[in-house]
C-alpha cells in the first residue's frame, strides 16, 4: 500500500491543526504511524482490497482510517511518498470540524471494537 504525504502544505492553520489532530487520533487508536493519513493519494493492488474488506463506505471522512487500520491489522506493508501540495484557488472547504470529529469518533470506536473482537475471538 502506498499513501501520499503532502509536502510544504498550503493549507490554513485550522486545516493543518485538524489534520494533525486526526493523525494523532489514528496513531493512538489504531497505531497508524503514517504522517498524513488523510492525503487523498492511496494506491493498492486489487488483491489487497479483498484482504482489507472495508465496511464503512458511507462515512465521508473515515475511509482512509479504516483502510489503513485494517491494513495494519493484517500486517500489510505500507509506505508514504512525498507529493506536491497546492493551495485552494477557488471555493471554500465544506469540511466541518464538529462533523469530522463526531464521525471519526463514532466510526473509530466501532472499528476498534470490531478489530479487537476479531483479534481476541479469532473471527
């Protein structure tokens, strides 16, 4: 699995704070050691998706965490490659910090329990 890491980010301090908080949550909850979990670039071989089997596809922002947490759980090799990041030129972000935090906490707890159940009961 290959994920991107945005270099020289051109985001606002608020967006950078949200990203750092999200990465910290993922490190503490799922031991995901990537520096940029929510970078949009992720590359997988097709057979990896058969191993990971994502479930929370309705979640708007949680898919990256779920994919990576399940990959870690299956001891898959994950790496990051640097990518260029450019500032937003038009429009405004639709990301709500409250909604992002709520969704992340909700699905994060669900996924954590599922992974623990699988690990301890060998399901």
